C-alpha cells in the first residue's frame, strides 16, 4: 500500500490531508495559530514533554486501557468474535481525556494562563476542565443556554472542577453559537489563552495534534490484541465518527495493514433527510467549516445544515480532514447506524456483557453486531468503546426504557 498513509507523513506542512484540512483564518489570528504549530512540532519530539505526558497517561488516566473479548455477545451473535478497546475505563470515562491532557500540557509549555473551549453535551468541557485542574490552568467553557439546561450534571461537574461556564444566549443557544462565542472570547486575548479544540477538526495543527494524542489507543490495542488472541492483526476495526478523534486514534496504527478492513460508523439518526442525521461522509460534499476544508453537510449556499443524532457527541455537520481523505482514497469504509440500532446495542452490551456504553460508542457496537453476524466465527472485530454510558442512562431509560421492560 502507498505509504502516503503512514500517519507521520500526514498532513503536509500546510496541514493538508489530500485536498482537506488547511487553515482559513484572519491573518492576525493565523500568526498565533502558527505559534501553536511551531510549539507543538518542537514539543512532540521533546523527551521531557513525552515523559511528562506518558507519566500522566499511565498514573492519572489509568492507561493502558484493556482490550476485552466480548465472549457472551460474540457467542449470542454466532459470527465473528468481538473485542472491545475499553476507553470507557479511562479517568472521566472516555477517550477525550487523552487529547485534553495533551492540549493542556502544550498550553502550559507555551506559558498560557487559560484554556478555553466550547462544549455541546459537556463531554469535551468536562475532560478539558479536568486537565486544566490538574495542570493548573484557568478554564473558560462556552455553552449554549439550551445545552446548559439539558446537560446540567456536566455543568455541575465542570463547576466542581473549577471551570468558568459562560452561558451563550445568541441564536439557537446551542453548540454552533457556543463555537462562535468561544472564538470571539479567544480573539479578545489569544496571547494568554489557548483554544483547545475537542476533536480532529478545526484549522491546522488541531487535526494533526489531536490525532497524535489519540493514536496511543491503536498502538496499545495492536499489541494487546496480539497478546490476547495470538493473531497478529484483527480482521476488522470499528469506531464511531463524530468529529473523528476516537476513530482516528484506533485506525492510525493499522492504516498501512492492507489486510485490516476499517469501518467508521456515522449516525443516521432517524432518517436520511436533512436534519434527521449527522452522517457527513455518507451524505455530505466538500466544503468549509470552522477554518478548515472537509466533507460537510451543507445547504445550496455552503452553510452547514442542521444535524441530529441521539448521541449528542456525534452531531457535527463536518468531519476531520483526514477522514475526508481516507474516504476519498477508500481506505476506510464509512457506514451508518441509526438511533434505534444504537439504543439496541446499548442494552445488548449492558445486558450481555455488563458494560454500559456511551450512546456514541453504541453506534460502533451496533455496526459490529451487524458485521459479526455476516462473518465466519474465525474472524475478529476490534471495536473502540470510546466512552461509558452513565451520562446517558437517565435519558435512555426515560425515552426508550418501556421498549426494554423498564
Ligand atoms: C465526544 C465523543 C465521541 C465523538 O467524538 P470523536 O471526536 O468522533 O471521537 C465519541 N464517543 C464519546 C464517548 C464521546 O464523548
């Protein structure tokens, strides 16, 4: 296979993965973002920085997270064997802590005082507030008033962790407005603040930097899978795709292994019409959002379309530029799972394995269940279980419990 796929060779120096990525910002801001790129490229190979991050990943986050054989589920399906990379067992309960810790350390080394971000469901906000508390940075989280009400437990967590929550009162008062206002807040003082993006999206260097912080997931899983099964490689990888950080984290270590089939699962929500899903690579076209090029769900004028998924961590109208590239060259198969399939998988994994998955991760489990049924039982599927479902349990039981005897 073309070794253009080798993760360390991508993106090019301007932040492009094929035609996607780059950085489209006003010149003043571009200079400051270039400083982040420069600082990160130095830090990334600095042995002290690496040692500091690895220490925290081991003793604070609890890495390595295990790879677990979902024996009951696999047996009940009667096809391929399903293995789970347990990112749900990390401190704070998801993969996001892998990159927020990295971003907070970069901020510290650049002598920034504050890290800021927007949050929708509050997951990125909680992971960032956690890293800020640990590293000793101030933390401003911009959050729409509608989301504040909907995701109150996460608001309380962020407050307990010492973050400032800045309620966003404009427009629909949800994620998009929160991004706009966080951006304005950043522009007011980009010298002492660092904007910590929550996935492999945004202008260069974020898609590269967040990917680099997440690739530990696949590097660990590769070794652990071989140890556990005695097979060199899994036959299939499956992960859910919102912005694309947990999936690229798993995929990166396997991109050059032609024998491994790779599946990224997008949320098709309640249907295939505009506003019913957030399946960007399935239905989108190349466009621009938040300062970078990628596939985008958009209207005629190129404005982002409304999106929906039962998993709020997956409803973003764009997608990481590296995924956009991997889609074009057909290295990764982008497939879908619906709300109902994800909820079914949520209950199956809970009841057959005693593991309550996040609704986002449930999309990956749902697709793995479908795939396993079509494959021989000598085949294997490695799923990234990106997070735990405690945050979703109240909502799921209220809305769907009656279908599952609750
Ligand atoms: C945020 C989130 C996601 C989606 O984000 P990616 O950048 O696509 O990984 C998936 N799973 C969980 C548990 C999340 O919190």
